[in-house]
C-alpha cells in the first residue's frame, strides 16, 4: 500500500457540484424509467451502474443518482442511503438477503462500484464471488459465467450478465453468500540494519532455499538485484503480461530478497515466486488475489507477502477466509500490510484483519509509529491488530524499468514496505527452522519483536520486528496474542472469558517463568481484571506448557476494551503476549409490536431504532420483534412496504430498562401536492434529518406515500422535514413545489398552490455552440436546518430556449439552486452552470440568464455553506469554477487541458491535473500563498472564453474546521448580445468587479490594470481604465477580444485574470 487514500466528504466535482454530504442518511425510492439521456464524460457527465438485480443507477458529476428499474421491475422500490460518504441503492427485495447475511451490501454501494470501475462503461459483466453451503453441490448462477475456482473459500468467481438474470439464483439454498468481487489497491540501506538483519546474515541466515511469494504488480526479473531469483511466475489479473509497470512488486521483492551490496534485501538468498495479481492500473480483484494465494501455497511458498488491502468489514470476507484456510491447510505464513489509513483507531485493512495473518504496521527510523500506519483494534471484535511493525518510511529499493521514474532505485513509504521487511525476516527464520509452520514463525517473530516507547498494542502489536533477536528467541506463545472475548450485558452468569495459551521453549534448558499481567482499563488506568494461572510456569527444554488467562468480570466495571500484556520472564529469556477483553454496555429488552394497515401484524416492515449519539448508530428490529438496546435516547424509524409506502417516525424513545413499544402504521395519512395547471409528476419525495440521521421516501407519485409523526415535536430546527414534488406542465411550464418544516414528520400533507402562491422565473437558457441539447434541473434546500438532498433528475430539450418555471418560496422554507448542462455531440457534456442559492418571494417575477458570456471565474454562494477554495487543518482544497457565466452562475467546461498549481511564498506545493477537485497538503504555520488555475476548453464546445487562467494570492494558516479562504473573483461584465458578441469598429466599455467567494455582491477593485488582445493572445496592448471600467477600441474586423487584468482589493490580496477569446466581434 502506498500513501493514504482518504477521500473528502465535501465534494466540489469537475462539474462544480457543491452538494453537501448527509451522514448516516437513508432514502426509499420508487423510480420510473428515465426520460433523459445518460450523459458521459465532461462536466455533468454520468456513469451507469447496473446492479445484480438488473436495475440501473445513473450518477451525474453532481452526485445525483437517477434510478431506472430493470426489465419487468417497473414498480420496484429502492432504499437509498448514505454512510461515511458512500451511497447505497438497494432494491427492497434485496433487504432480506442482506439482513440474513446471504448478500454482500457492497453490491449496492454505488461509490464502491464506481471506484472499482464496475460501471457499465468499464465492465460488460458484474464480477462476483459465490460461496457455497458446506456439503452441497456448487450452484450454477443463471446468467453468470465461472471465471475461477476458489477452493480456499469453497466458492468460485463468476461474471454475471448485466440483465439481472442471476438475481433469482441468489436465493438458491446451495448458495451461502454472494459477494462483490471487490478491488484492492497496493499500499534499503538503513532499514535492514534497523531490524537486525546483518546479525542474522553473519550467523549464516540469508533465507537460502526458502520460497517467498510476492503477490503484487509483478517483478522486474531483468533488474540486476533480482536477476535469476524468480523460480516461477504467473499472471492472475487481466494484465496482458507479467511486466511490472507499477513498480510496486519489484520494490517489495527487492526489500525481501534483493542482492545489491548497498541496498541488500532482508533475505537475499530466498527464492521468489512472482504472482501478478494487480492489473496495470493498480487494481486487483479479490478473486485474482485468492487464486494467487492458492497458487503460491501449492508452489510450496513458506511465506507470502500481501501488501494490499481495503477497508475491513465487521464480518470475515472471502480474502480473510482464504488467509485462514490456506494457513491451516499448507502451513503458509501470510505477511500482510496493515494499511495506510491511520492515525485513526480501527483502520487496519482487510485481509490484515484475518486471525492467521501476520499484520504489519510501519515505523520510522526511530521505531516510532508513523502517522499513516493502520491502527487497531480490529473492526467487529476489538482484536489485537497489527501484530508487529517494521520500517516503512523512505525505503530505498529496486525500481522496475517499466515503471515511472528514472534510475535503478527509488524511495517509497507505506505499510507495504514494512510488510516486505517482515516477510524477509520470516524467510531468515524459516531457513533456520525449515520444519516450522507459518504459525510458529509468526509466534516467534512476535515474541522477539522490540517494543517501542509509549506505543500501545493497537499501534504496534508486540513491537518492531527484530531478525537478530528472532534467530536466538527460545520462548514463544501460541496464540501470539489472546482475545478473551466480550462480556455481553446483562451477564446471567453463563459467560466465561478465558484463553488457554501454550508456552513453547525451543531452548536446551528448562525455563521457570514468572507470569505478570499488565492491563489497562478503558479509562487508561491499571486494572487487575485479568489474571494468568499459574503465576509460575515451568516449561521443559524443547517442550511446552500451558497457562490460562482469565477475565474476572466482577473487577471489570467499565464499558470498553481492557488491553495489555502478559509478560513471562525466565532465566535470560522472556516473552510478551498481548491480551484484550471487552465489556459491552448494559442492555435491556425492547418488545416491539408492529400493526399493519388492516389491524393485523405488519408484514414486510423495516423498522429500526436510531441512537441520538454522534454517528446515529442503527439497530434493526429483527423478525422476532425483540431486541436488546443500551440505555439511552433513540428515534424510531419504521417503514411498511407494499403497493404503497407507509412511513412512521418517532423522534424520541427513551430506554432505561426493559420496555415495550407499539408501531401502528394505521396512524399514517396520505400525501398530496398538485400544481396550478395540468402537469405530470416527474419526481416526489418526503424526507427528514434529525441530528446525524437522515431518511426519506421518494417516488414519482407522492400519493403512493403516507406518513405519520409520533410523539412530542422536537424544538427548533434540529429536526427538519421536506415534502416535494416536481412537475412538467402540458404547456412546458415547470413547477418546483418543495415545503420544509421542523419538529416532526408531518402526519399526511396536502397542498394545492395557485400561481400567485409561487415565484415565477423566466429561465433564459442559452448555448455556446449550435445544435446543442440542454439538461435542466432544480434542487431545493431548507432556509433553516438541513435535510436529505433531492435527486430529481433533468428535463432535456434543444438550446437555446426559454422556460417558465414556478417555485415555492422562502415563506415555504425553501431556497433553490438550478443547473444547466449543455450536451455536446452524442451524450458528452460541453459545460455546466450552477446557480447560487436563491430565495424567492411569492407573486414575484424573476428573469435568470444561463450560459451567457463573459465566461470566467465565479464563486457564488452554494448550498450548505460549501466553498470553492477552502482549508481544513493542513489541507487546501480547490474546485475552480473557471467558466462561470455572466449571470453570476458558477460553471465548468469540458477541458482539453487543466492544471492547478499552489505555491507558498516562492516554493511550489504541487500541481494538480486530475478532473477531481485539487487537494494540497500544506504546512501548519501561517504564510502567503499563490494559486494558479489554468484551463483550456475542449475543441468545438464553445468559441468564447476558450482558455481561462487566473492567479490568486491569499494568506492562510492552520484551522481546525473547514473554512473558506479569503479570495475574490474578478468578474468581466460586458453588454454582449445573445451570441456573446459586440460590434466591431466601436468603442466599447467593459467593467471589472471583484466578487468575494460566497457572495453575490460585487465591488470595485482598489487598483486595476487591463490589457487587450485582438489576435487570441498573441500580442497585447494596454487599455485605458477609468475607475473600474476599461474602454476598448474594437478593430473594424470580425474576430475575438481577449482580456488580461490585474487587480487588488483593499486588504492587499491580488487577482490576475486572462481570458482568451472573451467575446466575439461582429
């Protein structure tokens, strides 16, 4: 694994999408087939994901998700939720198999599917892993082609057709679980000495004869340090050959077994197995990795290096199962990188989370844990991970000749490199003890590790690997770390929390050991809740003895993890064994009665308790309608699914002891909103947000939804609700009818507004090129509070055009942003413009112009206070709206080229050319910065503002929370015609104005200089400036006018702007 791969939850996309993130949100959708085209590429571009059910989800660049049910599934309903920045679209008929553990929820994680390139444009089929029930014959899924047998997990990799034909086979009793075939990513002159390798070499241990498999991006066998070292090689990915074009695998192989005198690998005598499990983009499917693991074990590899991973799940996934199964079957040691998602707790990646894995964190040259190294405890049970650490910072090793860069060596960092050090150390130990299993190698490596200073077992396991100590270590324990379990409260006395641990003595003298427990309670203070018995243990020479670790629940009166070490010391020998014991919160039984619309027991209901605490943890009510909950405050969110949807929400329910609750769906009342004139409904939703929890129902027909609020209303705006419909009239008029409230979910809702109750907007939608279509969308937000965003879709029609639009107003608690996406040839997007957040008044007429020049940087106010240029701690993010329009709308355009560069003083921080928003890591101390953004439009998309370059200076320092940076855009305001042209041969005034980020008002600059070019920037001449207006003398010829200006505001911050072909002359 390379550098940390964190993603921001606040997204400003290439299409200047500024829609905020709602944590822990859920939405139920009943969708109709989309009328609008699926847009691909460029601003506003969409990608389509076909789910295993055959339903399709179109995601545009703003993140809006339009759902199209699959064949013969037109009335299918969907649950759409957002957790930790991931959006899930789950058909209702998939909820039960997910709840029963038969279906991987990631199959409906749209962000993961897109990140893994499992959208329709990249993969013709959906990659799955199917595991089978033990003792039953393998099941052949309809519409799915087997691609690999995965005996290690009693399953197979299959490629499922996109038509949904495999869906019914999922329910076959012979299927244990259907998983997404997920994608994993890849994560020495001084470091060898740091772990004591030279001492082992001097003792004659170089890994000679030991097979070490490197399952990665391939090994450059032509590199002098690795020539002749590879015994076998095989490609498991869809890469065309075994060439290492990433360089990751070659680097790891060099750390493990390179034979250069200066950059010598840890086990230079080891024989290497080269399994290429990554494709040339750096992605590896789980099935490729498992197939590579099976091959390596069957080839006789004693050690397998896996420097890869992805976020761990509470349950064991197929890759973890394969690590455990192959370790037990073949005695193989899998050395796995912990991942680079630190320093947050619970960030050890899978498959490093597998019990049998030797999981490796990274330390610097002073043996201090690095900030990026993944930390425990393990997700799900609080187990001890990582197991051990090794150097992972600035490690120099061989560079593949086919990878980017120059020279035969390259420095890299990450837990990938740390894992390779440990794999090499394991090879040294395996040469010394060829009869040892992988488990024994793991035990001794952990037993001999060197502990760091003031580092916990969840940061370093037992410490930094020490090859010199390992070859002389005579004491070890099995298991090498002990989890005593988790006490579930109430404890009726039937639970025991003990672990039998075997002490092994490979020395020639008997060892009499004193066992001492050092344990910290959840509050960080010493505890006596765990004991080791006997306190003195005699382990014979070459033999074993057992001790029992036991937790005394009477001495554990805190909720959380008790963690520490059992330290066994003897004569000239010692061993430390990490221990952990967990204690859950006190829980109480809650009996739930759910009553259906007919007065009988509710059927096909989905109800949950949601905590009021941060994170909004959810407790699904099981089929038994009984569950245990900790003491606390909850909300009750309940949905009855049928031909119509009945939704009930109770904001507060208090649990202080055993209790009962009745959920009566008969309390719900229907929703009804109708527009002033005859029209068809294109979208409808009702939603609420309360704290960290947001949920809602959506459809195209609001009358198919009934709602009820139960219990006392919540004061203020903490609970915000929305009821919305969008309509297209027979006469082409648009109606955006959104109503927001606070305190409680409405019990039914009826509205029939007249046009006088609404605001009228004359939307003048223009085009930058002939023969273009435009996609028009509108998105409501509350004037107070926050609620789940709407995904309303678009209306598509030829540009230019004028559309009459009617919106609810601030009196209804509503404010709006609207968007226009101009489509190019086919379904490619030319450009996108997005309006500021606007509040309207009833009975008023407004005119709004979109896609009118002069195009240039515009940073207007956006929903939820998001910013185009912002800073959080030591990260500056920039999403540059360089092609905003003359109407004050933010905008972006499909680029031929784009680069954003940040400087601090004269030092360059970095360049950013990715379509995604630029992200720069900056020093904490205050300083003066310069940001340069340059973008050239794609050919044929527009004949004005063909290239825009802007430079800003600003002052910035550390901030704990997200803060917009103090910059202004320089607006170029000119009286152009609808073709973005002015008359030739005339004197023409052009006004320049500063507009602060997040504001709609403009002001005159303190200083201003302007230059003009009439040959697309080849030559420039100074223009006279009077106040904030430049007076240009147009030549008497058809052509274009380019402008270049420099300005400063009263605070001294400056803006420079160049627009090539700003407008035309006619």
